[in-house]
């Protein structure tokens, strides 16, 4: 009989890493089952997730990349030669060295995506190579809240919904029913059954909004006005926490004056939400204690408005006494284990290469000077934010430098665990930029459209084939994950291997001491006094959350710790924003107005099951469940435009057009919400089709032009874009 092994492991088919038990025989995965005892996992919720069931198929899928391949025809011709890792690494290293000699290290860029792998090995390599040009999606995912909470509270927070403590939950622009198959959705569901107030702010009546006691149907991009309208009510009616405000908040009087003009009646005209509902929401949130306020991607993707709205929400939490309080939120603490910042070696590289950062002089915070200024403050409490995420290059500047050579040439790109042709804004620009490169390398599991245009595609070890260590980028004392379930199939290698081997070929040997990712993680955990084996067994490293830390006295001077800001308090009025030349109080702006040519407002990319971004379109089982890219619209709006449910439509913006199937939904009138990430892996994996890249890709409709992006972080706009919808008889080509 064949020997079978049970391995306590985690799924890696999206960022949640749900705990599972894998059954492995002769190095092959033969079964997989959710494991409630491993964080984060809820068996009943996981019944709804379709992806983990695909584990075996995922490992063996005929479209997986299994061996390193090198382009032999024209770029994008789909002609490849399989080569060894040695050859691929030698050739890539040689090419990078010669391009570096010619143009300087900044000619190399890299691209990363959502939480699909560990990114610090890439950052370490880029730091040592000397290039600041890593592009991410942080500007529209995670960074706005992290930056804004840090500059307001001195550090970032985790929001809590705790069934015993939380008396009210306010979910702002997030739809965990579609985006989260793990513990958070379980908690929201359970909370909704308590009958306590659950408020959802979303233009669409999502499955999450359906569970709300109050759904605020907001016009896209007007959230800053709503938040300031609620603040108006809370302050006007004295519903704030007077003691906390007096002792711990800076600039309350200026805030009070600032919110005067956001009368709910005025806010109703902008947001489309009735005055009485704005007042009701403010009452529910401010009077129920503790109240939790959790926000999602919908407000991270609104250009400058993202900053104003996050600031207003940060202020709302603080003045209602919901900061660092059980059942509402807690300020995170630095990890006991080695933070990603140190794994990246970000602090040992000379400052000189920071000078080469694109947009450094225009971006006030998401830049090395901005980072350094904030670091001076957070270091008062011994905390350091992850540097490479929060200084990542603005993609629009990088794509443009590839094309124009200005301000300096960027000639090569290494793409890891992301598919920018589908997930970054402005597909047309990216396509031209990629075509112009001297070297394009993709570390991938599948032959994505981005990989199709590459010079080399390297087969990464994915879910179950490599160890996992997820850490909130080192901003909290929490890590979860575990051991790989099996050795990688075929010639796949963990991403760590690629960076280490490339680094060794380019003079970085002394910085890559540990041979494997496991060795590295062992070292990384040692300050926390936990062995890698213990960690894998538990699947979790964490400490009990602590609260009200600003009141704790520091031993030497017996002074309360306060907050790591310029004033030492929560900055309602931000001194650091004032200092760097940005509005110290939240100033929302009206979203781009619709016009006669583009009369509707577009939302791109709300999450839908069973897919994750542009991934999983290769799986027939999932395609049967959700066969077509949908554009959702209010039936009345459709009727006014003479459009019928089920018809194929072009959604058009000034940037281009993409094909969707129209679906009626209970949502804001005059708004269209399209799915993102759609391509067709069954179509030709070469030019001109590139896997159906140009058919229904939402990012054909978007742009991230630097001069229209936010000046603080470079946040661009994925939601609230003027558009129109035109019926077409054209079917998928
Ligand atoms: N219009 C619009 N665009 C958006 C968004 C939106 O809402 N609207 N959302 C944005 C957000 S929040 C995010 S996070 C991004 C997500 O965008 P991406 O991170 O680009 O997500 P995916 O398209 O899933 O691409 C991930 C790729 O990584 C590969 N992969 C998986 N695991 C591994 C691994 O271990 N190693 C390697 N090397 N590869 C691996 C997968 O095969 C897949 O091709 O999209 C952003 N783009
Ligand atoms: N199935 C699936 N799950 C995923 C992902 C995936 O691609 N697929 N991606 C993962 C990633 S990378 C992320 S970042 C998370 C994101 O997860 P969530 O934060 O839940 O993000 P979304 O579903 O993009 O957006 C949430 C809601 O914002 C609303 N919205 C759009 N515009 C506005 C606006 O202007 N104002 C307000 N108030 N609401 C608005 C949308 O209607 C949508 O219902 O999901 C993760 N989980
Ligand atoms: S939600 Fe589903 S796909 Fe994501 S980690 Fe959990 S089981 Fe895997
Ligand atoms: Mo994301």
C-alpha cells in the first residue's frame, strides 16, 4: 500500500491562507480538506469557496509553466524554447549587468501585485542592485489607510469586530461576501444576526449590504462628503468623546469649524443619501460604544479623494473614542520576529539611490523623503513602516520612462506574481511599454498575457509547493502560514530561489546567507523564540492585543506614551500634512462629473467569486459557475438608455472600450460596475490575441496618469470614471 502523509498546511489561492490538511502520497497531493484548528479558517464559510477544491487540478493544470522558457521568435509570437534554470539565470544576469553598465542600475524595474507571494526577496535584490523602481498596486490597495492612519495616530491600526464587545459595525466600501471567504465574513455574518446596528456604505446593494440595518447608497467617489457630513452631526450634537478629545486630540477647534459647511442637507445633494439617513448613521455610530469602522478597496481607489476620506474616517474613529479600544480597533505593534523592512535590507543601502526615485520631488509622502520624515516620528516609539511598499514607484512614471527614456531610461522589468496587463491601469500604455523593453522576465505559474510578451518565463512554485509566512508587511505582531505540503512539481522553484541565485550572480552573495526560504524563516522567527517547526504546527504567531497604549507610562519619565505624531496626540489637524504642503484637514473634491458624451459613472473591479483578480480563468469548473464578464446597472438607468439585461454592451471611457454582458442590479442610478481581470486563456497565447487581452479587460478603461493622481501618495482612480454604455451585436471574437 502506498504511504500517505497528512500535512497541516494552508491554501494559497488568495491572500487569506485558510488552514487546510493536505493528504500527500508519493509526493503528489491526493486530497485536501479545510482545517478549523488552523488560523484563519472557518469550515462553514469555506464551503462557499470554490477555489481550494481545485488544488489537485491547480498543481497539474496543463497550462501551468513547468520549465524555464526563453523566447525564440518575435516578442509575443508564442514561440519558446525550454531551457535549464542555470542557463536562464546566467543569461538574465549577464543581460542585466550589461544594461546596468550602459544605463545605471535604475534601468531595472520590477512589478509586484496583491498578496500572492513573499515580496521581500525581490526588494532585497532591488535594494542591493541599486534600483528604486519597483511598481506595486499599493497606491490603490492598503497604502492609503496605512499612510493616513500613521500620520493621524502615529501608527497603523487593525479594525475589530468582536461579537461580545462591538455594539455597532460600519462597513465602508467593502463587500466581504465576495472578497473574503475567511474569518472576517464569518464575523460580519454573525454580527448581523445579533440585531445590533450594521451600516454599509456602498453604491450597490451587495450581499453584504443586504445584511445591513442601514444601507447608505452612495454616489461613487463622494464618500469624503458623507464622512464629513457625519462628523458635522457628531460635533454639532456633542456626540463625541469629550474627555478623549480634550486630552488626546490635536486641532479639534479647527476641525469643528471645518465641518460646519458639511451640513447633512448639503451632503445629501452631493452623495445622493438622504439627510435623515446621514444623521441616523452618525447617531448609530457615535452613540453605540464601542463601534467598529472597517473600510475596503472601494475608497482606496478614488484618487485624491481616497486621502480625504481615509482622513475623515480616521478622525471619526478617534473623536468618538473608538481608537485602541477592544471591539473597535487597536493600534498595531512592531513584530517580535524580524520585520520585512529588515528582510529587505532596506536600511543598509546607501541613500544615494533614493535620489533616483521617480516622482520623488512631486510625491509628498509616498517617496523616500516622505518616508524618512514619518520614520522620525514613528521611531519615537521604536516603530518602522515597511519601506519598499510605502515608497514604491508610481507605475505611470515607470511605464512612461520605458517609452520616452525620460528622466532616464528604464530598459528592463522583472514581473513577479502579478499580471499588470490586466491589473494595472491603462493596458494600452503598459502594452506599448512592455514591447519597448530590452529585457522582460516573468516569474509565473501560468502563461498570462504579461508572460506571453516576456523574454523569459520562469516557473514558480505556487500554493502547497513552498513555505508560507504572511505578516501584514511587518506592521503588526502577527504571522501566519506554514510548511509547504510537498516538493514542487516539475522544475518549478520558489520565488526566493530566483532572487538569491540572481543576486549571487550579480555580486550579492554575502547578503544571501540562508540557502532556502525555510532557513531564512527560521532566523526570522528566532527573536520571537519560536522555532519554524513550532510555527508550522501552530500556523500562527501572535500576542494578545493591547489597548489604550497612549495612556501607558514610559518607565523613565513616567509620561504617558501618547501618539507618535508631531504633537504627540491624534492629529485631527495634521501638522505633518501642513509641513509637507498638503491640506491639514480633509478636503474632498467632487468626482469627475459625467457629461453628455459620458453620462454614467464607472466602477471597475468590485470583487466577485469565484475568481481572484485575473487568476483562475483557466479552470472550466469556475468558468461554468461564472461564464461571462458582467456590467451591473440599475434597471431604471438601463431602461432610460434602451438597454436590456443579458445584452452584450461596450462600456466606453475616453480611454477605450471593453465588452461586457449587462446585468440588472439594485444600485445607484447612472452608475455601471464592471468586473475586472477578464481574459481568455483558451484563446491564442500569442499576438494579436494575447489570450483575449483586448476584449473584456476593465483596465482598458482606466488610467493612472501621474498628473491626475493624488499628490500625497500617487493614488489613482478606478471608481467614479465618466463612461457610457452602448449595445453591440458583436460577440466575443
Ligand atoms: N480596474 C481595477 N484594477 C485593479 C483593481 C480594481 O479593483 N480595479 N484592484 C487592484 C488590486 S486591490 C490588486 S491587489 C491587484 C491584483 O492584481 P495582481 O496581483 O496582478 O493579481 P492577479 O491578476 O491574480 O495576478 C497574480 C499572478 O500571480 C501568479 N502567482 C500566484 N502565486 C504565485 C507565486 O507564488 N509566485 C509567482 N511568481 N506568481 C504567482 C498568478 O498565476 C497570477 O497570474 O489588482 C489591482 N487592479
Ligand atoms: N473573489 C475575490 N476576492 C478577493 C479579490 C478578488 O479579486 N476576488 N481580491 C482581494 C484583494 S487584492 C483585495 S484588495 C480585497 C478587496 O476587497 P473589498 O474591500 O471588499 O473590495 P471590492 O469588492 O473591490 O470593493 C468593495 C465595494 O466597494 C464598492 N465601491 C465602489 N466604488 C465605491 C465608492 O466610490 N464608494 C463606496 N463607498 N463604495 C464603493 C463596490 O461596489 C464594492 O461593493 O479583496 C480580496 N479578495
Ligand atoms: S478563501 Fe478560499 S481560495 Fe482563499 S485561501 Fe481560503 S480556501 Fe483558499
Ligand atoms: Mo488588493
